[in-house]
C-alpha cells in the first residue's frame, strides 16, 4: 500500500519547505528556552520532535515513507547542514533543497569550548617579549652577570663586567678555570678606545708574585692588560680571576667591544692551548 501511495504521490516542494522550516524554527525556540539539564532535555526533545514532524506530515496527506525521509532530512538540517530531500515516484525523481537557518547563540551564555582567546601569544606580544628578554639579558651582562664561556682542553674562561662598575669607571673580570697543571699561562684583556679612556689599575687572585702584570696603551688609544705566569711557577687546577680597571666617559664605552685571550701550556704540551672572546 505504501509503494502504491508513493507511486501516486506528486510532491509539493513549497509545502515541504514550509513544513520543514516551521519545525526547525520551533526546535530553535525550544532550544533557547532550555537553560538547565540541557543534554537530557535535548535528547527528549529530539525524539518528540521527530514524531511530531512525522504526525504533521501524515496529517498533511504525505505518505508515511515520504514522511520518514523528510524527518531524516530535517535532522540533517538541524545540525547546520544544507540538505536535499529526495522523493521517488513512478512519475520520476524529485528533489527539494532546504537550507538550515543560522544557529542561535548558546542559551547558557557561555562561549563554546575552545572558542576563547588562544593561549599562544600574538606575534606582536611575542616580539615585545623577545625584545624585553634581550634588553634584560644585556642589562644583566653589563651589571656583572657572566657572558658565554669559552673553553679548551686545558682552560676555560668566563668574562663579565664587575659589580662595582659605574657610569664613569668600570672593571672587567675574567674567571679562568685551570684543568691541568700549567707551566705557562698568558692572559690578555684589551679595552677598545673610547672617550675619556684611561687605566686605573689591574689585579689577579693568584698568589703574590705568581703573575707579572703589564699595561700598555697603543697608538689608536686602546689599552691592553697582560698577565704572565712567572717562570718556574706552576698554575695548579682551580679558578683564578683577572681584573682590569679604567675610567671612561659617561657615554661611548661598550663592553662588547672589549676582548680577552688566554694561552696555556703544560710541561708536556707540544703547542699552546688557547681561548678568546668578548665581554
């Protein structure tokens, strides 16, 4: 009987569109009215909505098989898709396309999960954070934190700006770690020319007389400080500090322009082991 009814049925596309749109609007209103026990209520409403639509289509004179197809299409529309309702009869294939309405806002007022601001910083924020980190690192280095170390098989060195430095006077420190007993150790610190540059001294943490110190100013205006292990002495494993001090103008001096160089030998060395770097 259903097949015979379907063969005789000639779909009314406008009527189908009106029925489906009306039911979708009704479901949207019901959804907005529910603010508590949302999931449970939605399940019940879905079942009631499907049967209600089937009843409506039946009362309108649409065969049951066609009505069920219409209900399935309405369900697809309810989740935001654009559906095509297909009806087949002996007179040919008929299609009715119904577009889903724009989903209404969440009745509870809260944003969907994952729709809030991203936890990742924006490119502008990342750039600003990088700039601040770089500035902080530069400030830390100029106030006494050590720069990147340099190392070889015999010695390692870490350069830094002395904590007591001020806008017109500075101290450059070099910590040299000795890994093996050395019979030769030469340390050089060079301060590049800048306005108001003049030496005010140097010192080292070795034993008295263990190192000789020589300070020279070249024709370009740079100052070189040299520390030489005394002949016959042996520098034992451990850490020594070499420091140079000088005056300079308030502006113009930059520690990154100053350099250090360390050369070392053991009693059995066939060649010198050296390290170097900048402040």
